[in-house]
C-alpha cells in the first residue's frame, strides 16, 4: 500500500490537474459559443450565393464553365480541416479516418492523391504517411476570417481549373450541438449538383451575361464552401475540447474521491496500529 505522503501528494497533483482542465473547459465553452454564432451567421450568405449560382448555371449551356463539367478522374484532391493541437477527444482522428476512407474508395495509390492540410495534426499525419501535401494552413485563430483561409482556398480552386487534378473533396467536422458533431465529406469541385436552397423562385437579369458572371462567381462560391466548412469545423473543435475537458475534470474528481478514501483508510490503519502498540506496551509493563 502507498504511504500516506504518497497518497497525499497524488491528491494534491490531481487537484491541480482538475483546476487546469476545468479552466480549459470554461475557455472552450466561451470559444464554442462565438464559433457557433459565426457559423450560423454565415449560413444566409452561403444560401444566397448558392441560389444565385444555381439560377445562373441552370440558364447557361452545358460546358459554359470548366468548374461545372465532370471529366475523367486521374487524380483527386482532398482538403482536410482539423485542429492544430489535441486535447479534443476523437475530433481529429474522426476527420482523418473519414478522409482515409474516401481516398481508399476512390484512389488506387497515394500517387493519385493530393492533400491540402488545414491544421497541424492533419499536416503531420499525412506527411508521415507519405502523401503529397501540396499546401498547408496552420496556426489559424480561434475565430478565423476569410483572409486567413483565402490563400489555400484559391490555390485549391486554381489547381483544379488548371487541370492538376480532376476532383476536389473536403473533409471537416459538422457541428450539430455542444455534445455532438459529425465528420463530413463534401464534394467541392466539379460543381455538378447545385440546387437552390429557397423554395421560392426568383428572376434574375444578368449583365453582361450569365457566363461572364459565372467566371467570377463560381470560384468565389467554391472558396465560400471551404470557408463555411472551416467555421463549422472550428465550432466542432471547441465543442469537442469542451466535452473532453469536462470528462477529464469529472474523472479527476472521481480519482480524488477514491484517493481520499484510500488516504483516510491508511491514516485510520496507522492510528489503530499506534493505539495497539501503546496498549500492548502498557500491558507488558503490568
């Protein structure tokens, strides 16, 4: 059995750890609330640009823009969004596993895959596995703006337009609630299945032409999809970290209770032993 001093030291260190995890839980809760608000505030813009793109695309000829045309797939690109650090439960591993499943189902070898990594965990994993990571974005703030993701988003869209690869998929964690998120796959390019989000139809007049507007709007739409996924993923990350830290705090409290019981038993045993020795010594003197 551990000595009283050792048990007391474990109680002290576990108490300190529980204070740290509790503070991290509170910080993550605050960050999650802001990230969730940002993600929800972005939805109306995303829906509107999708409605406009759908309206223009439906009124143009097939093949009006290369981003709308499917072509034989020789190489695929995957933009994977996760975190720069751990302590978020299975958040990172779930997204990476979802991406690996998609690659395995579509591509025969790593040579057919191009990776865009958002987050240090994603970058480190795919580089260690020998994948071709063509671009990375790490150190993003907790509340990112579009300018933070603009470079990698435009590069991903531009390389598709240039023919470097033939399709682009995106993987991120979709925020459902504070205790629930879901690793999600979304096809970004080519844009082959875009439907209006609104049930009411609107009439648009295009100047100079629908094709000219698509030339500008389609890259913006694809980049907006990536930014929207980043906002969604950030909310999921903070929620996962909040849940993980709450679980760690609860486990620390349970351990402290168990150690306290162990400490009290050991102390009681020591006191009983001392009393027994005193009584035995007194009896020997009689």
